[in-house]
């Protein structure tokens, strides 16, 4: 019989672990003593992942195989971080139905299916779920409608999950990152909402629009995710949406 990888360590599964926020979050959990199971469609295992599963969570069959592996190889799951996401930066009238569906499947349906398959493990541990939404769920900009819609749907799904799982001791919360210095942010900087002729200038220009005068760092989001995931740190929080945006949504657009 194959021995499980985990012993008495708490275990977190992080989707989109090869991305900017995913990789930083994996490092934060490792530093806090958790075992990290990383999942990504890119075959790019971060050093911070104790176990890596190469899978595309937008595939309807992927969650079944992912959590089957976690159950057989690790034997427990204390938190699921639904971080994987994709975006389309186009005006509404130029976004095709296929592009819209791709974004919704990646950012919303994958969470729904992953939670269904992770449920037995999380119920057993009275674990937690952290859904990585976005400030675009509450205040957005032009040219990113499909992404904004998906992240808004994820907030509603977070509340619904919290209601259904609360009496079983499971907590479900969402983190809403603002502009964070990641490849996904860089890819969306061409929408015309900031000025600059290179990535560095565009990021600095975007940072100046924030109350704190800068964009966020991936590890800052990772620390927030750890707080929401850890039953010792946020034990009386569920169904909540925690904004981490350097004050971007605190300022009136007229100022």
C-alpha cells in the first residue's frame, strides 16, 4: 500500500499555482508550515509545491482527477484556494460567445466543479475555501467585461457556498485583489486606462492612481489568502469578501 505524503501537516490545494499570485501564495503557505498541492494547466511546477498536478481546471473532467489524486496521495485537505483565472481584454461588442464562455468556464464553472469534488475531503477536516475574485467584481473599467462578470459571479457563488456548508463547519470566503504586479496585470495594461510606452512605466502609472501610490505585490495577496484559509486566524469569518487593493476602490472617481 502506498504511503500518504502528508502526516499531521495541514494541506492546501492551490489552483493556478504557476501564476504570479499562485506561486507567491504557495510560498506563504509553505513558510507557515502547510503542505502545498499545486495545480496548473502549465507544466511548470513551482519549487514551493510539495505535490504538483498538471491539469486544466476549465476541463469538466479535471476536478475529478485532481481531487482523486489528492485523496489517494495525500489523504487530507484543509483548504482549497480557487485562484486559477483567465481574462479577455476586449470591448463587449468585440467579445465572441466562445471567448465569453471560456472566461466563465475558467473563472466560475471550474470553482463550482472543484468544490463539488473537494467537498468530501473538506467536510472531513472542517476545512476552508478561499475564492480569488477581483475588485473588478465591484468596480471595473472598459474592455474587460467578461472578466468582471465572472468575478462578480464568483462573489455570489462564495456566499451561496458559505450558506450551504456553514453548518458542517466549513468556511468559504473571497479575496478581491486590486492591481497586483503579475503577468496577468501586464497583459491587460493595453486597454488605454493608463499611459506609458513600456510595462514598467505602465505599472508605475497605474500605481500612482492608488491611495498607497503603488500596485500590490503577489505575496501581499498570499498573506490575505492564508488569513482567510487558516481556521485559527479567521475562525468566525464566512461568506465574506475581503478587498485588498491599496485603497483603489475607496476613492471617488470625481476626485
